[in-house]
C-alpha cells in the first residue's frame, strides 16, 4: 500500500476547491489533521466567538471527510511538532497545505518545510499577492492600485469539485476528542444568538446561493444595516469553507452590476497583501507619527471603553452595532466603521483596544481584515482615511436608514419614531433606561482634532 500524505487544515476547512486536498488525493491515501496551536509565538489566539465557529466547522469537516473514509485527526500543541509526530506515526513523508499569510503561519510553514516535504498550495485568496507587482516590481500599498492590478488578472481559475476518489489509511490513528477542547461556551453559554449561523461547507454554499440573486442590489443595499443586503459570507470565507474563486464565479453569474461585490472580495486579498509585507500590522501603526498619539488612558478611559463594548454610549447606532456584535458575533460593515470610528475619535482610545475587542467577539475575526480595517478607520494605516475625517454617528444613522436596525438591537428605543430614534436625547424623548450621551459630538470632535495636531 502507498504511504499516506497529510493534509494540514487551517483556515481552509472544505473539500471543494481545496487544492491541498486535491493534490493529496491524487497521491494516494489521505490523513487530514487540524492542530489547535494557540501558543504559537506571535499568534493572535483564536477569539471566543470564533472558537464557537471552529467547533462546528471542524465537526462538519470531519463528517464530510469521514463519508469518504478519510480521518480528521485533531491534535493540540505546537503545529510543527505535532504534524512531524503524526507523519512518523502514519509513515507519511509529504504534507499538503493551503498557504496562509498570518505571520505565525508563515513561520510554522517555514519550520515544517525543513522537517518534512511540505507542498504549499493557493486557494485562500483570489491570487497570490506576492505575484501582484507594481510596474517597478514592488508591492502595492494602496488598495485602489492593488485592485486594478488584481482585477486585470481575474477571473480566477474555475473552482474544482470536491475529490470523489478519497481514501484513508488502514488502522486507527490517535486523535483528540473535539469536546475536550472545550471550544463552546458553557458558563455562561452566550451563544444562543449565534443560532442562525450555519458553520461548515454546506452552510457556506447555502449562504452563497442565497446571496447571488441579491448581488445586483448590493452597491446600495450594502450600506443599509436594516436590510440583509450583504452576503454574510465573512465567517465562511475566513474559515475557508468556500473558496474565494467559488464565490467569484457564482457571483459573476448573478444579474446586474456584480463589480461592487467582487471589489469587496478583492479587499480580502489586499489585507493579506498588507500583512504579508508588514507582518506586525495588527500591533504597530502603519504611520510612525501616530506612535506619539496622546490616546486617553486611565480610569475614565477604561470606563468609556467598557460602555462602548456594552453598547451604552448614548449613540443609538453605535450601541446597536456593539450589541449586535456581542449577541450575534457579527456586525454590519457600515456600523463596524461607525462604531470603530466612535471608539477611536469620539472616545480618543487607542485603536488596538477596539481591534482586540472585535477580534474576541467576531465569528469572522481575521488578522488581515481586522487590522487593516481598524487602521483604515483610525487614519494610522498605510492606506487610510485621514484621522481628521470623523464619522458623525448621528448623521450616519438616518442617512443609512438605520431605524429598524436600532429597534432590533436596542429594545429600549424600539417604541421611538423614525424621527426620534437616531438621537433620542436631542428629540427630548430619551427613555430612562437608555444612557445619556457619553460625550457630545462637537466636544468629542474638537478633542480629537486637538489631539491629532500634536502628531501631524
Ligand atoms: P460582504 O459585503 O458581503 O462582502 C463580501 C466579502 O468581502 C466579505 O465576506 C469579506 O470577506 C470581504 N470584505 C468585505 N468588506 C471587506 C473589507 N472592508 N475588508 C476586507 N474584506 C472585506 N472582515 C472580516 O472578515 N474579518 C474581520 O475581522 C473584520 N474586521 C473589521 C473591522 C473593522 C473596524 C471594519 C470597519 C471592518 C472589518 N471587516 C472584517 C470587514 C467587513 O466589515 C466584513 O468583512 C463584512 O462586514 C462581512 O460581512 P459580509 O460577509 O456580509 O460582507
């Protein structure tokens, strides 16, 4: 019997259009492995909400592989050491994996490549950002130019179907029990609000199918938090339950202008491009001048941060977003921007505090997407909104028709009219159980502009 090869699964938890799995299947028997490697040096530990997702996604992947006789072996610890150990146990020499761009994964890939034959494949992005070069051979640092160059290389190759010729090795291989990883919350179980999500490859394809008829309306609908105008594919894409190429081809067949949506998917490639060239981007300002920014610190700042996380700022759109995030593990993009801007500029808190909070609460928490978007909003990034462009939550709210969204997530305000709900304090009808504004908009704006003058 031929020796098996190992497929190292990470954020590529699918069978279809999974080049590492396809290549391994071509070679002979396959052993799948997922290593929970929380202590990898420099790794951002998987956040609370994402652990919930991971549990269900691994359950689905294991079931799908099992149908084809392939085991999904679970191990916990140093990924390189665990995979080397597993290879010895099963007599494998080759490991196939989809290449990932998080700095700790790149380090692990380098180390594993020294210990075993590691064959890395694409599949995480539309294209490898390293091959998208400026005229002078450099890397892009601005989205617009990056997208133009990437767009010219599109479409991506047609997605390949899940292999039908899979087989596993004979004999039993030791594996952790997923339940022992305790990825699901118990005391308390804060996950009932996640019930609508369907982690796993089947859920990803169902979400994609449901979205395609809506793609023509996306350009306008994507900004309206009261509507379901976006695809909600982000947790599926982050965990690799569907490939971006499969999304591209499905959406491109939709009716109307599909370009605005494809461009957003292109943002995902761009953020991986950024962390590929600046691996510490989640921790360090893209523009050094901001290292001296006088962010607020201390007791009052901590209290304001807490109020923000709990959705008690007195700004209904911000509070609705923060409560959606806590309850549902996801937040509408327009509101992610407004809430992030509010924390950074109205509260004058270091963007990294909010970044870490989103990371822990988002089911789609993604090293590249989260850091690049936080730095974009903060104005600290290499391609950013200027700091001085301060979003006005009280204006954004009626502009993007957020009344019903607020009613859903801030029940204290559910009885208010469309006219009053965006700023109940100003309308003179703030219910007693809804907080006063934590700071006035003009005062906050002035404070932020004074602060940034010190560094720019
Ligand atoms: P759609 O509008 O349907 O977009 C389709 C896909 O394109 C998304 O699933 C996502 O993969 C990609 N995409 C869309 N917008 C962006 C963007 N601005 N940047 C990168 N990719 C994008 N997205 C994450 O996946 N993980 C994060 O951790 C994350 N953190 C964010 C933090 C802040 C402060 C902000 C402003 C945005 C963040 N985003 C993040 C981007 C964006 O908000 C989400 O990708 C989007 O809301 C997901 O919903 P959707 O799948 O319905 O998106």
